[in-house]
């Protein structure tokens, strides 16, 4: 997965010149609101004659406010993703601890049973390890998604801030629409919906008086989501 925003950033950096795209010897003076592009006076008189155009500094001031608003939204999203990342890490730690407790219970119960139950102990431990391995992979996948989203959002914010701090009005008007589209895309991606849902495992020991039955030590139960009663 490639971080969002990189393509736009690379393209914008290459297009920061203030000369007219169609008339290289002319400087852009106006912004065509209909075509969403900077134009020179010659463009205004020919191809944009009946279009709604305003001076670049005036339009840049409006775009600046929108960029600042988008940047604030992105920073709020960054905070949410950071919190989601920390919650996912804690859930992963809790799951490992829970799995370890189940493992100890399985082994302790198996020690009471005679040699004939050794194979069942081994099978259940293998099943538990498989569940823990699958859960760890899920946690890693969630972390990767969250971290890539953070890279994209922080890259967007850094570029937006640099544009606001150092960019000329013409730079802002050139970049404003594409930056707004990218901000909307980042916010609509709703990466905070990507959550790590650790499985819940329990172990129910068998009735030791019934050791001659097939289910000698108990059964491992795995359920999705948090342990019942936990928030």
C-alpha cells in the first residue's frame, strides 16, 4: 500500500512556477473560477473571456482559509489514528497475556491426567498457538494500515503547512483544489474504522473424575471480540 498524498505532493512541487502554462512569457494574474486554474491577461481576453475570474491574491486568501480548515481536520484525524494505534497495541498485549493464562491452565490440568491424555494436551496447545499466531498477524496488519495512514496524513499536513508558510499566492491557487481533494480523500478513508479485534479464548477443564471419556482435559473455545464483560 503506497502512502496517500505522495503522488500529489510530487506533482505540486514540479508545478510551482508562476508563468502562464499557455503563454510562457506572461505571468499569471487571475484565477478562473469556472476552470479552476491560474491564467494570464491574454488567456482572460481569449479563452476565458466570459468566465468568472478574480485576482489571484483575492482567491488565494479564500483558498488559504479552506486549506487551514482541512489541515486542522487532518490533525484531528491524526490524533484519532494515534489513539487507535495505541488501543490496538494494548489489545494485542492483553490477548497474549490471556493466551498465556489459558496455556498454563491447559498444562496444569494435563499434569493431573494420566499419560493417556498427553496427545490431547499437545493438540489443544497447537490449536491455541495457531489462534495466537493468526491474531498476531491480524494485529500486525492493522498496525501497518494505521501507520501508513499516519504517514499519508502527516505528509499532507507538512506539505500544506510549507505551502502556507512559504508559497506564493499563485502557488496556493495552483495547489488548492488538488490539496482539498486529497484532504477529502484522506478524511473519507475513515482509517479509524480499521480496528484490531482480538479473539477471546477460554479453557474449560474437564471433570477429572471422567478421565476415561474421550474429552479428557477439556475444550478450547475461541470467540471474536473482547472478553465478555470487558469494555
